[in-house]
C-alpha cells in the first residue's frame, strides 16, 4: 500500500502541493519507523530504509527534477505521422493527460484513505467507533428527541417536544466495566443546555431512564468536567478534585489538584470539546480536551463496576446537544453483561 502512497505523494509535490505531499511522506515514515519495527535500527530495516521504490519518486519531486518522456515521445510520434494536423496532436495529448490525471486522482484517494486510517490508529490505538455517523444503529432512545444530523448525534427538545424528565440515548452494545471512552460534544446554542455521558450505569423503571455515574457537561460550564451521580448520590467529584468515597459512604476530597475556574478556561463554549472518560477498577477519571477535570475512587458498598453507556438530554427549557466521534476502548477485552 505504501507504494501507492509514495506515488501519490510525489505527484502532489510535482503539482505544487508540497506540504501535503510531505505530510503523506511523514505519515509513511512514522508508520514504519524503526522504533516500531526494529529496536536495533539496522540500516536496511530501520529508519533509513526506503519502504518502496516509489519513494525515490518523492525524492526526485522534492529535488525539483522533472522528465516528461512519455508526453514528449507521444507528441513526436504523432507529429511525424500527422505533422499538418495540429488538432489531432492536441487531442492526443489531452487524452494522455486525462489518463494520467485519472490515475493520479485514484492514487491520491487511496493515499488519503490510508493516511487518515493510519493517523487515527496512531492517535487512538485500540479504540473502536460505536457511532457510525449515519444512523442510530446500536443505540436506543426517544425517536422524537434523538436524530443523526451531519454526522453527529443530536439530542434536542423544543416547546412542542419537551423531555418528560431526563431522558437518555442508550448504547446497546454491552455493559463495559474497565474501558476508555472518547466523545466530542457541543451545545451550540445560547441559553440552557445540560447533558452528560452515563457510564457504569443502569436503567430505571421508566423507558429511556438511566441512573449512575455521569461525567457532566452544561452550556454555562458550571458543571462541565465534574463527575455526577444521576439519581446516585449527587455530585461525586467536583472540577479540580480528587475524591475518595469509603465503605462508610463518606465522601472525602483528598486533593484539590487544580482551580475549578482555571480548568473552565480550557472548555470552549458552544464549540466542540472532547470528553475522555477512563473507568478502571474502583476509579473513574474525566478529562476534557486533554486536561484532567475530576477523579473519583469509589469504594462505597453501592459502587458499580460495570453498566450501560448512555447520552443524556436534560429536562427543562428547550435545548440542543451534539455528539460525534464516539469511540470505546475495552481494557479487559470484554463487555460485561453480554
């Protein structure tokens, strides 16, 4: 596959897309780097090894070398055969060029797909998407309130279609115990909006009702980043707090590792932010945009070690929340409760 990628990268550079071509080359280099393939970094198998003969084409393109042999030969041959027919020569050249551009387009398409996949694999090794970007397959929620729009999960209430209590879109793919979950979220509108991602949770008596741990988020960022207990002991860990709950049910802030207001500054209002939830053993960690927001160690007798994943749509005034790029990484290679 890297032969196609090198071929496309060389063409990109020839066509003036130097930064793009070099980015493709860097992706290939990083993917086959000696630190991943050969710890001894031998010259023939290490970072100096050209993965494909096509990589020499990238080198020539970067050096500015050009040679139009096929085009020159074809023009010369046609000129010798039909010297007086200028239109025939031009048509032949255009035909040749269109074929070359078709091959180039195909190679670039393959290259982009491969590079994007490789980049995703490097950025999130072990993560699997649990939302296909096109439908709510594998999810269960009120169809009047949840939909897919422009590759995002949209939860929205209106005056005509309010939420009768907090309602949830539940993932039906299992009940993970130890895992990492990443999802981008946005509350695009001014005014009220409150949501969250339920983890290690369970379903209540009413349809689409969920209780349990909820890394929280809201439009005003008063609660974004905390770990809340939906119908489950209230606020469990505030923003900037490391909390331990003992078997005696008592909640103890063992460390205030950051100021809540300072952490709020890394959250982009009404824009896309990434929530990263890590649940392992007795601990749940919530990060936003790479910054630790809250950490909870729960040794209470009511603590949960697995359960459903769900997205919340809060009761109250009309609101809208969006989610995308929802990815799950199992840390124990199984989904409990299956």
